[in-house]
C-alpha cells in the first residue's frame, strides 16, 4: 500500500492569504496491492490524513459523506471535550470501506472491488502520510486564526489534538486491532424529536448523531447473521417505545414519548 502526494499547498491569492487557510490541499494517489485505486487532484490532505489515522483503530464505511479522501474539509467543529473534531465539507471525494476482519484490513470499494491489506503495510503508509502532512504545517508559516469564529479556532485546535493522539497511538501499535464487536449492554439515547431528515445513506438526528444504514447492517449481520438487510431492533408497543440502531461505538437508542412522536418515526 502506498499513499503518494504532490502539489501540497495552502490556498490563497498571496502569501498572507495563504496563512489564513487552516486546511492543507494537494493531489493524492492511493495504491493497494500494486493497483492504483485513486488518483485525486486538489483534495483536502489534512482531513484525509486524519481519516486514515482513525481507520487504523476502527471500521470506516463509505456513503456518509465523510470520505477517506475528501474534496473539502473546511468546517471543523470540536467535540465537547475538545479532544476530537467533526469535519464537514462538500459531498465529493473518494471513499471506501475499511474493515477490521480476521486480523486483516479489508478495503471494499463502491465498484465492487475488494483488497486485503496487512496491518503493518497500512501502518507504514499512513504514518508516512501523516508525517508528511505534519511536516508541511511545521515548515510553513504559522496559521493565522485572527478573525475566525471561536468554534473555528476550537475546531482547528481539536483537529491537532486528535491528529497527534492518533499518530502517536499508531506509532506505538504494531499489530492489527481485533475485530470490532458491537456491545448491546450500553448505548447512547436521544429523543425522537431530534430527528432532522433522512438521506439515502442514513438518518440525521443533529448534534453529530448520524445513523449510517450500511454500518448498522454490517454490525447487525455480525451479531445475528441474516442477509445484511436489517439495521437494528425496535419495540414501539411497550410503555417506553424505542428504536435501537446498531451504530458504533455504541448503539443509538431513539426513544418516543407519545403517540405523535411514535407515528412520525422514520419508515426504515
């Protein structure tokens, strides 16, 4: 596996404007088992590096507009503790599944191709990519945040907190992560009233709570078998009706309080 970059840059009409670009851009290619799987121009390399680091420690599923190689990643929101970041951009980029199965990493692409990657190979390529991104920031003039909103400054700080933590963790990890098995004895609970909309890939409940249908189906099949079409469980006839979606790292339990909410649940 190889990740190759070129034309790395910060965007702006002049050097001063470029100092206000918090994201690193450039061209990137991904080679897996001797095959070129992606050859992308003008992508957000900083966000891509973070996504590759994350995928070393957990499954990634394409289709939620959190591309492994995103076109844009200009909106960054810090988590409540400021240690992780939510990155949003446009709905374009290059994406694929990264699954931890049987001690290996499985890449599944939208065109149906599947590639198996050894963890040591993935680790080496991702660390080199992350170090290249970090070095470009380090060797460039410091980023300017004057004039940015507080949430943007917090998001940029959280990006580097998570990036540095994951990079160090990967440096200290020499073996593949065990297969992830969803545990049902704990869950995150939200009110059905938080429902915002349904898109092709899932349900948006706001506050960064997104139900990714393919992810839920994957976890359900791992736990219960079947044809991979089911995404969770529900009971809307009990005193405290709910729908439990098999999201990760914890299932998301959506509770309903009255008949109106119950009848307005998403039909999935």
